């Protein structure tokens, strides 16, 4: 199973991911591949739909520089139970390469998720980690930072979005056989 980073405007980024009913071998196999993709792109978090897997799973490492396994976290079926405070910081997204914008977020969140052993965890997160949960859970619901930036920012990034849209179109054309017939 090979996984690749999915970029805007791939429609898979807009689907609502399905809850993980059970941590199975397929999921356990997917996790290290997601970390690989995340490290390669120099990210700190990655959600299922960003590798074309519509399942509610998120991987993260807030200290990717260390490349230490103990920084690696896996969140299965993560959800936000409470939000408090406000912050406005610049955010980027691996699926929207080159784009940065200030996105309003809660400063603290109470989250619940399962770990890879299926154990349920409920805890508080703040600052960067709170931002990460909000950003990645948005992905699981088909929401991108694009939807949350100001209209002025969105306008400013229109050329980049157009570029990404053209690249996507080119790629999907190449992937399709001429004449629309499936190859034998
Ligand atoms: Zn993202």
C-alpha cells in the first residue's frame, strides 16, 4: 500500500471521513506510512484524507526535528469536547503548499480520542497542540484553512489556488486513458 500526499483541489479533501470502528491491521500499517509522508513534507500533523484515506485518523509530531519516535502521536476518532480562549496565528497546510494565513482558533481545547491500542484518552491541549487538533479535525470534516481565512487573504492567494487547480487538472488528465476507455 503506497500513500501519497493529496493536494487541493482533490475532492477527497472535501469528504467527511468515516469513524474508525476498530483499529485493524490496515490502520496499523497505514500509520508509519503517514508519518513518512509527513516527515518528507516537513509537517507536524497529517490527517487521513490528506493521504486519500477517508478515515478519522491523525498522526502528529510536535518535535519533528528530533525525529524521535517518542514525539510521535496517533489520534483515532479525535473529537473536540470543549473550546476556550482565542488565538490568531499563522497556519499552513501540507495540502495547500506555499499558503499561509492567520486563522482564528480556540486557545485551549478538551479532546477525546483513542490511541492505537484502542484505549480512550480525554485531555486538555493548548497553544500549538490545540491548533493542531482543530486544524486536523477540520480535515476529517472536509474543511480547509481556505474556508476559514478572511476574504482579503483568500483574494491574495487566488493566483496560488489557480496554480494548484491547474496542476491538479494536468495530473488527472495524465492519469486518464485517451478516449476514456479503461486500459486492458
Ligand atoms: Zn492541513
